[in-house]
């Protein structure tokens, strides 16, 4: 199948691109390389294009004639979205509209969209089911929910079919293809703890120790990027065999606290490092754990690397080999 992967130079997108290529798909990456890494794309064709540039996006679609699109490209920093909401709506909503317009013009009507647990805001129950209330508390979460709604209306009008995957906390590395997590700035817990263990950062901060959780620190659902990417392959098969549009959570269904993640990094690395208790980070829900029952039953997905030690072991291996990331 000819598959366009937007954001294919990013952390999750790059893993997806290699998995698609290994499965024999014909892949083109569309990425502006603002946060992604050319090295992560390997030998796969890349169009260095900004989603906000409608004519360049249209040109890329016309030249490649994709049959399906996996849409990863987005701005994805929650705090930055609060400071710069316009940029987030321009890219994540405006850019995505450009993309979908160009795809429809070239008769491509299948999309897998990278959505987020941020669409739920502060959830009432745990684990979170897909029909829980969506009440995002930052522009990033709103932008993801807005585009989900746009896709829903397009689907109801018969223009396209889509699967929206609401990711929980992506973590780990693709050791086979030597791909890992390298954001600038890095805000995510796992790479920050690893940086402290490697000594590239002086310490790791724990943002809040007074949450209503067993050890007082926030609980998250960590999912290995290979499990996450494989869910997209299944979604692609589902859509291309005529499956109706759907929204699925994508997590392991197991919660781990910030302290537990730090302990596991300590054990896996065998290193000692400084841990500093800090203030809560604004807008962090205390517990975010997915119910992934729907994707398990509808797409026969199941995580292969559900265990936190394995997830962190792969991240540790990659970061030890690449202490400066992609450099
Ligand atoms: N944390 C620390 N110290 C750090 C970094 C993070 O204590 O140095 C804590 C955070 O406060 C949070 C947990 O570790 O409680 C996980 O934080 P991450 O930044 O790794 O991930 P988030 O859960 O904040 O973010 C994820 C996705 C976002 C999505 C968000 C929804 O990465 O894309 O969930 O709330 F928007």
C-alpha cells in the first residue's frame, strides 16, 4: 500500500516508518524537520514540507498518490501550547485541514490520526474508557479533539474513514532500527530520569509528591513505541478492509507512579543519581490510565512489551548508546 506518514521523522513516526517499510509498504514521509531528525528516517523518501504550506502539501500528495495517511505531525508540548495557543491551532488544526483537503483531492480517504489522552482533561474515573467525557484543559488537548471532531463530520459525510488513536505515555526504543526518543526541549519523564542516570543532567525532579495516589506522585500508563506502532498497522488493515471510523485508546492499562519509574531506571541502569522533590507541574492529572479493551476486541491488538522494566530497558540501551540523542 502507498502510505504517507506525516511527522515520520519524529519519535513515534520514525518507528512507524521502518515498521511499514519492513511490512513491504511503499512509504513517503512528510515532515518539516522542525523537531524531527532526518537521520531517524533512514533511506525512506522524505518531503521536507510544512503542513501549513497548502500548496507544498498538495504537491506532495499529487506526486505520491497515497492510498492511506498516518498523521503524526503536530506540535505536542502541553506547556508550550498554553503559552502559544495560536501556533498550536495553526499547526494541529489548520495544518491538519490542509492535509485532509489535499488527501481528498487525490482520492485518498483512509487516515489513522495520532490523538492523545490529553483530550480527556482531568478524567473522573480510571481506567479511562473512550466514551468518558472529553474536556481538555490545554490548547494541545483541544487541538487534538477539534481535529477528531472534524474527522468525525467528514466520515459522516462519507468523505473518508479514520481511526483516531488516543495515545497514553509513549516510551521505550526500537533497538532493531536504533531509533529512540530525542526531543528538544525534553519534557518527558523516562528520558529525563535516564539523563540523570547517565549524568548528562545533574538530577531528576519529581513534580509533586502530594497527589492522591499510593505514593503521592502522578500515575501514568506507559506504552512501548513498538506496541503503539503495531496498533497503527492493525488500524490500517482494519480501514482498508472497510472497517468503520473509530476512536480507540492506546495504553497498557497499567499505571506506574513517577517514583516507580525512577526506581526502575535505577535498577535497570545500576546507577545512582540525585532525585529532587519539586512543585507540581501545572495541569498534570493525578492518574491517567487507559482502558484499551476496545482496541483489543476490535483490532485484536495486544501489547507485547507491557512490562515497565522491558520498556525502560530498551530506552536505557538506546540512550546509553546515544547520550546526545541524534546529535
Ligand atoms: N514528570 C516529573 N519529572 C520530570 C518530567 C515529568 O515528575 O522531569 C512527571 C510529570 O509531572 C507527569 C509524569 O512525570 O506526572 C509524566 O510526565 P510526561 O511529561 O512524561 O508525560 P505526560 O503524562 O505529561 O504527557 C503525556 C503525553 C502528552 C499528553 C499528556 C496528556 O506525553 O502528549 O500525556 O496529559 F498531552
